[in-house]
C-alpha cells in the first residue's frame, strides 16, 4: 500500500513539474512562478534545483528580497 502511494506521489510530482515547465515556456520571466517552483522544490528536498530557481528570480530582479532570503536559507 505504501509503495503504491509513493509511486502515485512520484507520478503527481512529475506531472506538476511538467506543468511548471510548460508555464515557463510561455513566460520565463515570471518571478512568482519561479518562486513557487523554488518553494516546491525545496519542500521535496531538491535543494540544488530550488537554489537555481531562486537565482533565476535574482537574475530577473536583483532587488527581490524574498528570493535573496530563500537563497540564503539554502
């Protein structure tokens, strides 16, 4: 039962990642989207990828305090 739930979570996670990628194709400079992605990645312990998302926000807007804070925490 637990294995099945883990597999389901992995499928859902993959689907969410695909949706985020699709959204970024349409608007790669959307800071809010990058932030949401960074937080989601951090929540699933994908720290390197989360850091990349927060750094992307800083590229877009070097004054984004929330992105700097999240980057610092990682």
